[in-house]
């Protein structure tokens, strides 16, 4: 091929195009000859390359896909595209690399200055060869042009829309044009509509760029377009870079020798000395290593420790007292094994292990990225799918297949009914729809934003399932592992049918398939119909009024807006009606649908992106899997999954490849994770990295044996649990001896079981179970959360029952405080391993948080109910419930002594509580519902009216409406009243609120507005104080006021919150329970009288002991 | 009257001959399992020999123990005054006569791709305020910042910072975490991971958020991302209880609370006695003791009543326009005095986001912050704290030279203004420049990662060596982007 010099060089590296050459005449460029000889390749350049470059870019290795040995090879360039721009050394990647001394890499022999200069002269001369040929300059073709149109135009003139009838996705469709005729005239850029519109600044329309996430066409892009059209819009058949039948130059067989890239082979089970400890082969492998060090397994843990360990491991909950009794009663052999089987068949199992999997998937009920943090109303289906699949012990290969390519497993589009299988298949694909995703907003939905999301999804897949750090190869070939950059883009191309940055689906509506189980749809439709009827019912009287007006004034029926202006009374009614309609609409439920990932059949081409930059396209690549995991000579083959399918079938082929028994990573990575959750750390400590920078397995033979066994056993995870948990290794004690500390400080040899702390979810679930407040209802939309003004986030529940944490909404912007404190990971995009911290806020939360405190009360009530009034029985029972065992004798005597002392102290405190009401100050005494403070509350104002009379009226204010001035007004008392009649607890405003800090409560304003709505029903009896009492008293000293506050504090059911005297002086107890005076004046005197029930002190004391148990290390840690 | 007994831990918990609890860390570091714990603690920070064939699990128990920086630090603490919303560079610190000259001329077509709301974009718009030079440095400051204008000889003004995204959420993520995506550790989290806390009774990283409400992105502005949550920012409120769960939310006589704490402590020691070599258990007992101390320390640090009335007044406490900001600036000083590493002060929502009625909006923001900030600088200086405290001011991006609607300005990622003071930066320096209409930085450009690298550098941390192992990658604040310590602004 002759060098023609006609067009620009497209140096991919910086995406820069040398425009100046566009004007150059189409013949051999004038070359500047420096020195006496014009260098030619064979004579001057080859020797330089041979000395410095062939080691990596020659016969044996072709790093970055570059071979420097011949003209043909030079023409092919590297992953980054062309490396030589004839005539333009400064635009040539090759020259840049040696000139900037990036190449040869550090530590290798660099080129001398004269060699660099020779290279420069050679390229300047057009890169000639002895036979007179040149390295041809790159010829502009569709791969230079169409990507520009995809970036700038196809959103409106492409697959999803063809505005003006125009589709610019292909040369043919551009020629075909739209309503205004062909969009280009070959050879005549100046006559081409496409360019005309761009030049005129009409396209893309500058004022609506953001709506469609498009940037204007850049200057050099216009020039390229023009040049391409001028040249007749040439197309070239560019073969994509895919695995061929020839050996892969980038990944060698030597690379494949690394342990984790070899398929696992089951080693023979070793023979060991301590045969008596061998229950199954796991023990033999572990003992072998221990015996090498002259050690052995630790003694077996006692039965109840084992029960607690196993129950937490498999269900994430403590064993119930009944389970403990049952287990103790079973004295037949293999009682433990039977217990494991029972635990494995518990529905709680899937909730526990589902959580582990959701970490890997990066599960979230919201999109993140933007302040609104859009809720993913249907994401829970995927969560439920995971739980159900694990409970059914769905074989892991099938489990993966469904999650990666569920849409290609069965022809859902043509199915007559949505079978359970199809439903599961589609829901399962939610796996790769979990990354944070803000592309629902135009301004954060540009192509680079989309590429980030695709990258996140691929990261989820490769880290969680494949144990590879393939993400590194997004910008450059992996520095440590044999993962060339093209392998990243080949994988991306497998997913292109589903994740196409050039043809993006909006998360708001584009992520759903319109299917749902029939019964759900029925229920939803009925509900929706009911709401619509309710709305109609509200609207009807309005319409009637409109008609009345028309009749009365003999006019045409005015529309509602007009009538509002005409009749104030109507405006009021209309406003009330609108409010009601809003309230009805708030009860609307999202339509059941499936949030899924599916192949859309027309993937756009994928290019290596140089340095990951979306505007720097290198070589075209096709679909493929990481070469190091194959023999490198087998092309990746795929076909549409069923006859007539629009789907490419790429992901299905990928999933099949991934779950082949011979895949070196899939089974190992999974087995290793299961191991980690049982034994504290993985056999390969770096769970997500099995590459060269990852850890080596501590027990490689064991890992392989397990992996092979796992596959042979039908990829059954439950059988794997059973194998591991029935081993002697698992049944060891967790005690560390001095010998352990010396020999095996980090327990890499498994010389004992690790002591483990509960995860946040396990802790919360356990607290609920122990308190008898755990609602075991599974599945369905998540239960809500509520963020308090001060930042505390709690699970919302009107009942005193709460569901397991996995069923609580998981938003990115608000996380349950208890989980936050106990190391709930941020999904960025997923969590491959949780970290553990030990910090004061954990202690503060367990000690001081109201809900934990309240749970301790339920716990105490339960103990009292089940054990009666005897302190001995109570302590026994409390231990049995919380720890699944009896207290030790020391614990027993300690708990009993504390119980006694606490009872005494409480009795002492309680008897002194009295209230004397002596004058006209208004005192509210409320029943404390600690958990409910701030929840479901409505800000309203209790007022006695200006006349100071006895009647109390209730004024309602939305939080935002209540100004500081109103707050300070005389005769006002601020209160918070629960809107629910059932609770009927009246509470006054929380301490610390004043006009200045008012806004800090705005966060929950919307919730309050809703509450306000429902409160309207109470209007009939506004003067009635729902609960508690109210009294008047006369002024006294400030000291007395403090006394009162103290007295009220003694009884947790009584709290003095706010006092107002006759003059409107307000007194509020501030956080430190001193009295904060808002206005000086007369101070009332109050003394509280309060009788306490006889056994109240003992009950209080028991609650303290229960609270202490919930705070104890014995509770939080699992031996 | 505190709900928690004001007694020392010594009194609060019965003594036990096995442990001297007050010196727990001393105990473990010299104790029998010192080796195990040190290896747990020291692993994934700084150590360069952890990869390769013998890489060990990077799991460790994370805490806030003080750690040495990489090199001698210039600053021990940072106060970051976060100006959320995107303060307008050409109306505050970067006067542009060209804008006056070309007021009303069309400019949109040249920058169409850089406008968030193109349908509202107008023509070039001049600054509504007067500028003057101040101090011996002659730094230009707009008339709406009269108090800061008196402090210019203590600050380095950077006019040439740029970021990569022109939308609040991603730009805020970028400013805080170096990347535009959610879920990543913030600068403060990196600093507390890198350096730990000097004051063991207080968190290393404290956030003073606005009582009026959270900023955009909410608590994600101070998250720890993939770093363990122990490194995330702790919100201290300026009124009410300073810290979530700091004090019981329920009513209980303090003697009862004392008895219960005592029971917990004894139970834990019994539990631990059988597991003497488990380092976590000792650390957990220590965390309960720290919790008790924190209750006192946090209340003390945040008790503004301890300040002289003149001091409070000087900051602007009680002044309607700036009371809350003044309180927080004063609190920030009290916190850095006590060794807190990183203090951030936020504004609610994004007051600097002046899409409409720019002049009024800017004046309001200035009135909220100008006096407290200037007094904070002076107060730190007077107390000799400015040398060891780096004060950083800035938002997430700048604004456009064209109008939005009638009299607002839209977002601009190509030029933003920020300043630093104290802690090793030059005084009275104006660094970098924008083009003639302040649309884009053109001279001495600083990227967000340069800015991060420079701040870390001032704290004695090398951004290349401060990493955390994750997914086989060494994650860094500056990521894979090239970052440069801006040496020119350092003393």
C-alpha cells in the first residue's frame, strides 16, 4: 500500500487530529531531511528496535498489542491504534513514548539521543522502507466518524428517536436522510445538510443540550466529518480485536501457569497423625499444616457454644431458649449434624446468606448520585430472589447464570404466561443493576457518566464472582496480572447489548420490564382503582359547585381556576379538596414491574479507550473473556439464545463459560467466600483478588479439593456448609493459648476458631429477637426508615414489631444509625469484605439510644413473664434468651448482686417522687414513649387564647410556617401531638428547640405535613388532652423547678418538658436537664407526687440488667 | 447536671488488677499480645512490603490511635470552611474590567457545552459590587467582604482552581473525595485514617453542620466510603446534644446509670478473663471507657459559656445575621485547640448557589460568614494557632461570566476561587489567574487533586503513599490522576 498522505493521522493517544494536514496535497509530503541520509526502516530503524524494543514488542511478546518488526505489524499499531503518523513525529505515539522516555520502561536500556533523532527523521520522511513503501497513514473511515455522531446526534436521530425522520447511525442511513432529504452529499461536504446544520449552530440544539446529555460538536470533529464526506464517506472493514485461532501475543502460556489461572485439581487427601480428629477431609488438610508445625487442632468447643456459633453462622440470630432445650435434649449421636441440617432448612438461612450476597452485588434501594437519591421501588424483588434462591439451595452455577444472563435463558417475550422460572430469570438480572446511578438526570447522564456506571457493574461482576481486578485494565493494561486493556473492553463488549453508553436507558423508566406476577397486578389494579374513585369522589362536589355557579349566573361552566377567583368560598373548598387529593395520591403504590437488565440486540461497536478516556478511541474490539483464563486460541462464540431472538446471546455464552467446571476461578472464589464467613478469613485472604497481587492460599490443596468437590456436588452451597461445619476444624474452641499466640498469631493455620463480632444487621436482629420484638414476615417492599432532625436514623414501625434488617429500606443517603455505627459498608459500588472497627459511638449507641433502651424493657418484661419474680430465675432466663446458655457461677452472682442493688436504689428514688401543684402554671405530664419521640409527630400549638381563659384551643402549623415570633408569643405552649388516635400520647416540643434552631427540623417537614393531614380528624375535640395530665401551679423559685425536673426524670413515664406561666414566660428543660428560661419572670413552684407500684423498682432493676446484657461483650461476640 | 455521672473512669468502674484500663493502649502495646495487635494495626497503611506472594489479609481492627505522618508536617489541624453552592469568583475575589466593558454582549455560543441551564443563559454580566485592593499585599477583595479584606495579608488566594463537573452533587463528591461518584472516602476521612486522633477523647474528624439543615449530598459530604466507618466525620451540633447518642435519650437517675455501667464493665472483664489473648476484647472495653470520657470531653469542648463574653461577641455570637456561623467558627477554634485534626463547617443547602438575584444572595452569604471567618483567623493568630492550623475556604465550583435569567449566574467548572491561610501557606499571595472574563483558569491551573495533594502535604502526608488496599488496588485520595503539590504557595 502506497503512502498517499492524503488525510490526517488519527493519533488515538490524545484523541488529537492533526488538522493542518487536511489541507496538504494528496501526494507524498515534502520531507525535511536532517543529516545526510534519509533513514529507511531496515537499515536504520530495525537495529534500534532490535536492541531496545523487541524484547517486549517483538516475536515473543507483544505488549499493548504492538509488534515493531515489520511494516504490516507497524501498520496494525497497538491497542491505542496507530503508533506512527507518517510525516508527523510529534503526533506519533511511538516517537512520543521514546522522546518522553516513557519507553523503554525504567530499568531498560534507553535510546540514545541520536537514535531518538534518527527515529524522528524517519517518521518525518514518511516512515519509508527499502522497497520504497511507506507506513501508510491512517485512512479516515466510518470508525472515525460514527462515534462522533453517536456522541452528539443519535440520541435524537438514532435508535430510540428519529427526529425529522433522520437516523445517523450508519453511512447508509445518513445518505438516506430524513424529511429534509439526504443528510450528506458524497464528496461535497459544503452541500451536506448534516454539516450545514452543525455550522449553523442548529445542531445539536445548543439550548437543549443538557436535556439529552449531549455536548456540542467540537471544531476538529466538524473538520473530520467534512473530510470524510469529501472523501466519499469511505467505509473499511476493520476486523475487531477478538481471540483468534493463533496464539495470543499478549498473554502467554507462561502467564497461565500462575496458580489461580489453572483449573483446580483435587489433590489426594493427606494422611495425618491425629486421625482421631479427622471427621472429614477438611480436617486432614488443616491438620497436615498444623502438624508440620508440631501442633494440632484445639479441643472441641462445648455444645452450647457450638450451637450458638452455628446458629449465628447460618441464620444470623441467636438460638432461642426452645432451640437450646431441644438441642440439649437430643442425646443421640449426630445431634449436632442434625441441628446443622435443621438450621440449613430454616427460612432464616437465606436472609443471613442473602445479606452476604447483597454486599457483593452492592444492593441498594436507591439510585444515589443526586441529592434526591431516587428510590428504586422494585429493587426488593432482586433481594427476595436472592433469599429464595439460597433457601432453595439453587445450584451456584444456575444462580450465576440467571443473574448474568437470565433474560437469555428463556424466551420471555413470547411466553404466554409469566412463569415462576421466567420471573426469577428476569428479576435475577437485577444483579448488574445495583451500582449507584445518577444518569436519570440529564446533567449527570453524559456518556462518561454512563461509562462509570458500566465500569461499576463490571467491577461488581469481576470482583465478586471472578476474583479479578480487571478494573485496572480500563485505562491501561494491568500492571501486575496478565490482563491486557483489550480484555476489559472485550468483556464490556459482551455486555454491550445490555449496557450501551451510546444507546442508554433512562433509569427512571428504562430499567423495567412490564411484567409482574398476576396476583400482584390484580391487587395493585384494585388499589389503584379505589384511589381513583376516591379522587373522583373528592372532585365531584367541586364540579357540582362549578355547575351551580353556571346555573346561577347563567353562564358557561367556569373552570376551577376561574371560579376560585370568582368565589373565595369555592377557593377554600377547592384548596381543601386539593389537599385531600394529594393525600390520596400519596397512598399510591408503584406499579409492579421487574427491574432488569436485558440484551437489546443492537450493540454499538466497542473500542479500547486510551487511558479510559471516552474521546480517545483505540482499536476496535469484539466480545471475549480474559485470555489468561482460556487457551488463548479459542474464539469466544455466541449465538442468539433462541430462534428469532433479538438478543445477541453474548452474556449467556459468557455465563456458560463462567460456570464450566474447568473455569479456574468461579468455584474457587465462591468456596473461598463461604469459607471466610465460617472461619473468619479466606483460604485466599484477598477475597476479590486471586491475581498476583492477591494473597496466596494458606491451604492451596484444600481450596482446590473444596472447589472440585463443590462442582462435583452440583454446586450446592448448602452441602458445602454442611461439609465445613461438621468438620472438627469448625468445632474447635475459640480459645487462644500462649502456644497459639506464638505459633500461629494470625490464625492462618486454623489452630482455633476465631472470635467474631456480630455485624450490624446481626446485632440489630438479635436485639429484636431477644426482646421478643422481631417480626419474621419475609419478603416484599422494604419497611421505611425515618431520619430524625438530629440525624438519628431509625426503622419506622407503628407496631412494636420490627422486621429483620434485610427488609429495611437501604438508601444511600440515610442509613440506620445502628448499622452505620457497626460498620455497614458504603456500596461503592459493592462491598467485597466488611471491615470492623471498635469505636466509642458503638458504645454510646448501645448505652444511650432510646430504641435499644426500649428493647431492653421488652426483654425485661419477657424475662419477668417467663421466669416470674424470682431474681435467680430471672437471671437464668435472661442468659438463656440472650446467650443461649446458663450464666457461669460468677456471672450469676454478679448479676444477682447488681439486681439487688439496683432494686434498692430504684425503690429509694421512686418513693421520693411527688408532685405538688400549687399555682397557675401549665404543666404537661406525658406518658413517655421513648421510641416514638419525633416519630409521626405533628407540630401544633396549644394555646389558651389571648384572654387567658381556661379553654385550650389547638392551632395547627406546618413546621415552616411557625415563625420565631409566634413561638415567643404569650400564652402559647408548644406541643407535639401524635396524630394517631391509637397512641394518644401528647408530647411537648423537644428540648433545645427555639426559633433559631427551628430549621434543623425541616428535614422531616414533609413527614410532618402528612401527619398534619391526618390530624384533622381530631378537630372535634381540640380541648381534650389525650393522655397524661395537666395542672396549674404557682410561681416559686428556679431551684424548685430544677427539683421538679429531677423528680420527673426519676419516673421514666413522666417527663416535664415545657412550662409556661401566666405571663407567657416559657421554661424548657434543656438537654442537660437544667432549666432554660426563655424569659425572666415569675418562676412557678412545682412538686411532683408519684406513687410507684410495688414491684416497679424490681422491674426497673431487671431492665437495667437486661440492658447491660445487651451491651455485654458476651452478647456481641461469638466464640 | 449531666445525666452521666461526672466521675472519672477510675471511679466509675471498679478497679481490677488484671488491667490498668486508663492505659489500655500502653498495656497492649507492651503487653503479651503486642505483636499480634501491632501487626493487626499496622498493616494497610504506608507499609510497602505487603504485596506479592505473601500478602496477608488486610483485615485489621481499625481505631483512631495517633499515627506518624510521612514527614514533618506544617499543619497539625485543618479547618475547612465549606462554601457549598459555588461562590462567584468574579464577584468576590477576581475583578474583571472586561466584564464591565462587555456587559450585555453575547457569549453563550462559545461556551454552550459548559452551561447547566442553556435555556436560561444570557449575555456577559458585570459584577454588581466594587472591588478594592487591601493590605500590604494589595489583594483584591469585593466590598461585600469588608472583614476578610482586613486579613488578606494572612491568606493565599487561589484564582485558578478547576474541577471536572458542573453539577452540585458530583462536584461536591469531587471536592470531598476526589471523584465525582458517591461512596468514596472524603479528605477528612483520609486524614483521620492517616493520622488518627491526638485527643483520644474526641473524634479526629468533626463536622459542624448548619442547624438550619444539611448541605446538598447530606451526610455523604463526610463519609468514609470504603474506609472503615471509624474514619467518617462526626457531626457535632452547636446546640442541644452535640453528638448523636452522646447522652441517654431516656430518663434515669445517675446512680442507676452508674450501677448499670459498673455491671457491664464487670461482665466484660469476666468474659475477657477467659479470652485473655483476644485483642478485640480489650479494645472494646477501652471503647466503653472512651465513650464515657467523650461525654465529658465533647460537652466541654462545645461549651461556649467558657469563652469570655467579649470573645463571643467578637465572633458575632448573638448577632442575628451570623450567630450560628459565629458559634461554629468559635467551636472550630476550641476543637483544634484540643487536637481535633479536621474540622469542617458547612452551610445548609447551598446558599452560594445564586442562580437568580446574585447581588442579594451574595450579600446574604457574606453577612452570614464574613465577620466570623475573619475573627477566626485573627483569633487563631493571636493564640499562636494559625501556624499549625490550615484554614481552607472554598466551594465546589465557580460561576459563569454570563447571566442566568435576569441577574443570576450559572455553574462553572472551569474556574473557581479558593483560599488558604496559616499552616504553612504563604501570606498575602494571589496565585493563578483566569482569562479576561473569569470563565476559565488559564495560568497556574490547579486541579482538585492538586489541591488535595497540597493539603495532605501540609499535614505531612504524601498523597502517593497514603493508600488503602482494596480490590487489590492501592486506593488513594488522588486516585489514578496525576496530582501535584502546589509548592509555589507554600512557605
